[in-house]
C-alpha cells in the first residue's frame, strides 16, 4: 500500500482533514506519455539536425520550449516491443522476458499502469500496443492490431468488447481523436495516466494523403556516414540486412508498384509485394486513387531514369526521407492538437507531458534504416518533457537517462514507489538541467533479436560519457538453439525465419561469427567510424570497460550466453 493511501485511510475519520487529503491528491499531476514508433531524434527540430531544419516539428518543439530536452536519452534494447515492455515494467528485457520482437513477455510482472491505478490514477492506452499479452492495469484501452495499419486501421478495446473494428481515416488522426475522447470522458475526480502511441513513422512510411509530395522540392543532405564501408568494424556491421542500398525495397518501402512483375526474386514477389498490398488494399477507392495519383508518376519517373550505383542509393534515400518526414508531419500536427486540447481544458496547468519514441532510428547514417545496433542513432531516443511550474522552460539535460527510468519517474510523480526489481532512476532529479554527483555515469545495453529480419547479431555493451564498448556474441547464443519461439513452428518468428530462409533471403546460421568486440571513443569519433578495440594505448580503457560490463551482467543477473 502506498504512503498516500495509508494517510487517506487514517484521515477518513476526520472530514476536514479528508478534504485536505483530497486536495493533496488532486495536486498530483496527470501524466500524458506520447510515443511515436521509430521517430528518430534527427527528425525533431528541437534536436537541431540539418534534416529537421528542412522538415521542422514546431509542435513537438513546443514541449521542448516549455520544458526539458534530454540530449542523452537511451534505450536498453533498441527494438519496439522490448522497448515498450521496458516502459511498461521499468525492467530490462531479460527481467521482463521481452527480449525479442514477438513472444516473450512475462505477464506476471507488474505494469506501471497497474501500480498507478493503485495510486488512484485513471489509466488508458491508445494506439500501438504490440506486446504479446493483453493490456493490464488500463481502465480504458483502444489499440491497433499488432503493428497497426496506416489507413482505416482496426482497433480493439475495452469499448469494442475486445473485438477488432475497422475505423475510417489515417492512423495518427484516429489515435489523436481517441486520446481526446478519453480525456473528455475521463473520471475527473482522479488524475490520469494516458499513453498515446502513434504508429507513424514506422516502416513502410505511408503518409497521410494530404501530405503526399510535401517534401518533393526538398533535397535532404546525405548523412556524412552514408557511404560508410565499415572498414574498421567487426563482421556484424557487414552482415546486417538493413542498408538503404541493399535492403530497402523498391515496392514495399519506396512504392514503385510498377516493379511488381519485373522483380522476380521470391522475396520481392512474396513479402515485399504482400506488405505493399496489405497497406493499400485497406484504402477506399478514393484514397487509393489519390495515392496512385502521387506514387504512379513518382515510380514512372524513377524507372525512366534507369539509375544505378550511387545514384540509385541516393534516390532511395531521398524517397525514403520524403515519406518518413511526411509521416512525421502528421505526428507533429497531432501533438499540436493534443497540446491545444490540454490548454483549452485547463489541463496544461498540472499535466506532465512526455514526448518520445520507442527507440532511435537510422535516417541513412551508415547507409541504414531501422535500428537495433548499439551505435548512437538507434541507442539514443528523443525525449522531451514539460510540466508547468516544475520544469524550467527551455532546459537541456545532459545526464544519461534510459527508458528504465520512465516507470520509476511516473510512480514517484504519483506518490508511489518503484518496485525492488526496478533499477531506473527518478528523472525529476535531473530534469532541471543539473546532474547530481550520485547520478549514473554509464548505461547497459542488450540486443537479442537474432536471427530475424534485419540480421543484426546479438550484442550487449556499456556506454560511458566518452566511450562505448560493444560485445557481439555467438551464433545467437545458446538461446537461439533452445528458445521455444525459434524452434516452435507455431511461433511467429519461427515462421518468418523459415519463410525468409526458403526465399534465400537469410542464412541464420553464420558459422563464422566469433565473439568479438568494438570500442569507440565518442569524443574523438562521434560518428563511430573508427573501432579502436585492440589498438595500442587502449588497454586500460578496455580493461575498465570490460570490468564495468561484467559488473552490469553480474549485478543484473544477465544470463550467460
Ligand atoms: C517489421 C519491419 C522491420 C522492423 C520490425 C520491427 N518489417 O518486421 O523492418 O524492424 O517490424 O519494428 S516490415 O517489412 O514488416 O515492415 S518494431 O518497431 O516493431 O520494432
Ligand atoms: Ca519502434
């Protein structure tokens, strides 16, 4: 039982004091946590990148202006479902079971929503759920089917009797609408905890019709690392399957639908074409016509140009960025709409507003899209928070924070306490820009989703202020052999893996990967182009980081692989 309830229970005998307790309860802030799927910090103008200057996010920036921008916010496992499982439980992946994309979640772990309910909060989640258990501890939920659909998506929830019901419109607008509906209908005697989870700009980046072509006149600068040849790296950077040049698909990703018959390989005929169709076949005839009016000429022009080599890669990059950033524009609109709603309803006074993504994302850095690796663009996630009167406007926070910190922070705001298993910290300690001496000086990271689509090898590692040590290990480790969802034909990952294998897309049994390390000096090499592991002069730092890594593994009881 938390402290507040004990006090309230005792005070219930005394009406005057009870009123005082109620007003104390009323003062606890509402919490609105807005998360967009795969939104890179490079695509938020508060973070100042060149790309974001060309495609600004004025509404998300309102949160930065009113509050704090975290410049070093990290995830503990750069993949969507594990990351959201971490937000929900405040636990690392190996503690909550959700190490990989699909199966895994241990439903016996308490969710922050349940704990907040016990603190007297009304709780809701809207939009992307995609965690392999039903929402727990939510008074109201209205969620997508799996990854969710861009157009006319299905939703199920406490209000649909658990059945999926198709709705008409664009995924972001619908989630915005349902968030406001929840706020309108909420129990006003309680503070609320509302999770708003947008699908966009997740692959395959289907923009709202009104934004098709929004950035056609803009040429986005190539990241300086776009032509990275991975020359100093170990094999995982070479064997991944997430490069714009080699793995970004012309049909599914870049919507050159005219190629559906000419690309003869099984993968493009099968999966890529299937994904494209699954998206556009949900559209109404009018939506589909508007879609084709934009993408057919774009595809035609591309085909007539007969691009090859670097020109082809650069075209892919521009097309990707245009679609991705057009999706971001819809999110920015929705965030603006929610902020306006809060203000119009007096909720801007006492609501903590959080904006984040479930991880970072590559916008062509190292030639990649997707995430997964422990390199900066996927390890770092955008994180902005505002709370009137509590967080100073325009603050920059340089403390190392991580998604394990969200649940402890929410619980602390609600007058509750984190559980013993949670090792995250309360972000209130740093959100005004000062970092106490006792704050963490390193973070632990662990990625497990191998073998899988993008074929990024398993790795764990530590990042300090200046250095990063990454340990890539095994053929996927012993778990790859025994993990039931890698071996059980009923598991989704098993099916995907075997399908990919049957199309010669993937060889998940790379026998050559020996355990290997990479070391980066982020001060001298912020782009992480120079792996200095094993170089003369790095012995001491390597030794220190190895000790630190082993300490994390031991303290956190990370299973040996
Ligand atoms: C899908 C995507 C992948 C992506 C994963 C995980 N492929 O499988 O590119 O890495 O989701 O994304 S797709 O062809 O189906 O679009 S996550 O955000 O859920 O982690
Ligand atoms: Ca994601």
